[in-house]
C-alpha cells in the first residue's frame, strides 16, 4: 500500500482533528513576550508563533499541490526538490509530491548554493519548491540549473525568478488526483549525511516508507492520543520516520522550531506531548540546564511525557543514566538506522531493555541483522565485525551510482559500514564507523569506546576522538573536547582521568575546542581530521631538518 493511503484514511476518519502544529518560539522573543503569556495575546496576533492544521486540511493541501504539479506536466517518476525549513507546509508538500506520482527529494537546509546545485543535478530535479531562507542561494544558481523547469516559492514577496506557491495552489482542486501507485513505485530520494565526502542520492520505494510506519508504531506503541514532538529537520529520515508511527494511527505532531531546553520543556508542557525524540546534544543541554538551575522542572507540566527515545549516533550510557535519574518515570529507547535503511529502527533497544543501556539493541520489527568479517562471513558472537541489515526498509539503490550500490548491497543485505559486536545474550553493541577506526602501532582503536569513557568526566560536555597522522605509529588518537559552560579542565587533568584506560587507548593529543555536529547530530569527523590533521602535518614538516 502506498503511504499516501494513510493520509487519506486519517482525513476520512479524523477530518477535524488536529494533525500538525507549528511552534516558533523565536517570534515570542521578538515580541518580548513569554510563552506562558501567549494565550493572553489576541488570536489574530499569534499566527506566526503557533499555527495548526487538521487532517482534512493536511490532505487537501497535499491534493492541491499534486494537482498543480500534474497541471505543470510533472510526470510519474519525475523528481521534485523540497528546500524548506521545518514548517507547517513541509509535510503537506511532501505528500503532495507523492500523490502526484513524482519522487520527493528533500534537501539539506544547511547546504551552500553549490552543494544545492550538486544535489539538484545529481538527483535530476526538474521542479524545486523552496522557502524564504533560500532566496539568495537559489538566485545564485538558478541560471545554471538547466533541467529545473519550475521554481515554486513558499512565502511572501516572491522573487522574480520563481512563482508564488500559495497563489498557484489556491486555483487547484483539493480532490485527490487519480494517479495509480503501488508498493514498488519509487517514492523518495534522501541524501546521505556526507560525513565521508559528497552525499549520495538514496532512492526508496513506497514499500520502504510504509515499513517505517509499521516499525516505529510497533516499537513505541503510539496511539491516536499520543502527541509527538518533532524537533529535528524534516529533510532527514530520522525525524520524519519516527513521526510515521504517529502518522499511522492519526496522532498529532508538534513541529518545534528551536532547540533551547526551555523551549523543548515548554512545548511538552503546553502541547501535552507524550513522545519526544532527541539528539544526544539536546538531551545533554536539557540535563545541563537543569543542573545549572537555568530551568526548573516544577515550572512545567510534564505529566503526559511517557517516552524519550534517542538515536542518529552512538549514545553515551552515562547520558542515559543521568536522564533516568532526572526523569525516572520515562520509558527510554535508542534506535539505530541509516538513510539507506529508511532511517531509524533497523536495530532498537526496546523500552523493556533499559538494563542493557549501552547496546543499540536487537533487530527491529521486520528486520534481520548479521555481523560479518572482511569477507562478509558471519563472525562468532563477541567478535567485532561489520553490521549488515535486511528488511523492507532497505533502499533500492544509490541513484546513478551502480558501483557504490554494489559495494553495500548484496542479496538484500545492506552492509552499513558500522563496526559492531553481539553479546552472548543477543544484544548488539556499536563499536564505531569502519572508516573511523584508528590503527596505531598495529592496534585497532575504536573512538566510540574512548568517547564514552571521556564523557563520564563531569566537566566534559562533548568529545570526539579522531586519528591523526604520526610518523612512527601511523596514527595516534586525539581527543577534541568541548568543556561544559562554567567548568574548567586542563590537559593534565584529562590525562590523569584516562589512566583508567588501557595504555594503548589513551589519547596522545588533547584539543580543547567545539565539537562540530551536522543537523542530524553526527560528529563531523572528516572536518576535524582535515582541520587538525593538516595542522599536525605542518608541525611535523617544520620539525624536519
């Protein structure tokens, strides 16, 4: 069944029920008004802070866009790019593209103009839908986008090179177009995070999207009464596919445009959110703000919040132990996946397995897992190897890249590039990215293990361990450490703390700096290696006679 049928079902069963709410706390800051006082403002003046649509409106908006695309000659299988910040229009536009039979191609809102051009050309996008934040970037490249025949602008004051989206769709029918769709039809292209180079275009069928719905709802038991708080960017699989569990049962979603701890807690309080998916830095920020006294839990009604789940990167066990101390009544889950496996859920811990915090869990609903050696033969339990997954959520292929596809897909198995091991009781532990393993003096070092150890230090907010070139050992481990606000930490103190690590695992270089993460929360290790590796090479060259 194509995923568009779920939207049509929700519109039929829950037409007047709230589907999506957008919250923009920055608008209140501009007005110097507190969140608690917003209800006292006249409703006509708070639209830019809080806006809402029902399931019936959601479906009608999607139908109008689908009919606009068809009227413009967009054919089944044609690519439509979506370049928007999280907003109330994002998901109706996404589903409108799918209803037209076209392939939705969400674009990273942090891309530069040239990166946007690269992805548009890689994916053969012929229609681009973009918002106000991107006028300058699109204007810089629009004359060079020879294949793009339609530019639709979502916002006020439409630039001259585009057409006004709101005006165009207002003339289109709100009835669903008669475009036949099935499970095997191509539905969406997502781009890999690009942490190892240029992003690849990952193509998924409707079957993958539906699989994500069933997986998420099975794992977290969403009902119609649950309210899902969505904070991460919708262009990525992570946020949207977690929302799919609520989408399947007609539950409301709240799109929060901001990541300040007080905004997250206030959104949970005011909107009665019950399910919240966080990235590691946001969870850390909430705990740190509570610890500093910047936010006080008694100021919020968090009684409906039942589940905090987390993913997109290795999760430090120390973080979850802190979370469970502050929020003892929360269910907790961690989720593992990648864009090639339609996002999270290929492996998950399970709310019943909090005694195994530190593991990413077991094969998710409808998934199989395997850990293999360099010859792709299954290893014994307890041995480190590459994690492979298999299920209906596996991508069809990398678009226009047969070589890369053949390297990661075989007999339905997706070889993830993540190094893992399985315990005797069947739980999988992520060790590190295959490309991030550090080989020092012939020993394999797994940065995640060192990072987890360092995060136990009370003064450390975030840490990334990378390999840097060394003329004698080949590589050494360097720890890039971000210190908590108000805390102090010296290199000597870090070295003393690391005495509890085996000697070969101790970082040989300590760097105090911010740890850069991409919008999905992953540490940008290539950026760090480039920055500090280049510095080290220069230093070594200067030491040569």
